[in-house]
C-alpha cells in the first residue's frame, strides 16, 4: 500500500499520529508512506525514521521545489503543503496512492479500499460534508457531486497520462477569485465526471456527527452516512477545532489521542485553541461596547 501525506514542520505531530494509526491497523500489509514537503528539520525527519523502524515499514521524504508553485495564492490556511497533491504524480512513480490530509486518523485495515479498481477514473473520492451546498457548486459552476480533497485514492497513471496536476494548477491560477477552497475547488472542477465515489466511511467528516438538521448534503444519502458513522474507517477532523485542542469535543477525539500518545517522540501536548490573550481582548471589546452603549442612552 502506498500513502502520501503533505506537511510542513508545523504539522509533524498530527502526521506522526496519522502514520501510527496506519501502521497499527495495517500490520499485515506492506506500507510505504511518502511525505510531500517543502522542507523538514533533521530533528523531525528523525522522528519519522524512528516510527518506520518500529513497524519495519517505509517512510520516504519527498522534497518539493517551491518554484513549482509560483503565482499560486498562499494564505494562512493554504500553504505549500496545501498544494503538494497537485504534483503528486510527478513525485511518486507508483501506479496508485492513497493521499491523506494531516488531520486524519485511520481506524481499520484499508485493503478493501486499496483493491478497489480505478480503471478509467482519475481517483476515488468521498462527497464533501457540504456536497450539496448550491453555493459551493455555483461558485465554480461544478455540475457533479462536490467531493472532499482530504482523502484521494489516486490513479497515478491516469494523472500522468492526462497531465492532471498541471491542469489543476492552471485552473487555480486563472480562477483564484472563485476558489474559496483553492486546492479542493480546483480538483472538483478539473476532475468533474472523472472520479469514483466511495463509501462515506473512507473520509468520514465532522459535520456528520451532528444532527441531520445541520447537514448540507441531500437527505437521500443520510441513511448511508448514518450507517457508516457507526464505524468509520478514516476519520477526518476537518473543522478548526482539531483533536489536539482542549476545546475539541469531537466524539472520536480519544481515537486521535490514542495514536498521538503511543510514543513519546510524537510530541503530543494538548493545546488551547483560545489562548488567554484572546479571551482578554474579547472581554475588553465586550466591555467597550457596554460603555459605548451606556453613553448612547
């Protein structure tokens, strides 16, 4: 099995937890993990080496030249790591790979997923938790079900034959103003009609743990989602409150903590999403509004 993960030095701890979950649940499989990065410190590389040695599996660091991404939009949430999947077919010589975002854990053996035929498809995908949000579709005129790019079972031969990575880069360059979710919007537009839709359990997203009244996906899919919720294979913590934050209340947060604390060198340490400085500023702003309101009486 081949896996690819995009990361920088800020996402090492979650990625170590993710890889631990892969190795723990796929012990009977030969796994090769590709780390797509624009640079990792020697200390962080050594952590991945230690993990590979423990499980007698492979972790390969693939350094990506930054000039490949000239003129792409970079924001706080969208860094080089966000776009690394675009060039994945040029970096990995295998015929297929399972791409995973860093805010994910694997809970089961993925042999069935790995053995799913991809003939004629660019990749296997799972519909996004906002998959039927009309605003998401209209923004880039996407006519097919909108999928989440955090888990992609990629047919690398297809990508190389059809120059998929470059097509996504070109689309993003030409439609920066309409791509609110840059890599995901570009993937959906470029791969429309070329993907195989997988069971929801292979990229089970956070909104689906909340009441169906809050969902932005068609009710005809609810029964399948609710069934997969009982035992998802791949859990995607895709909201801002990640499971390493104290304030996170995700029902499967303990699953992440289990893998993140399995080895000391992973470096798990619970953090606060809202630091004290944020709380102080918020309180002062609230008091200022109260004072202003009193003068307005």
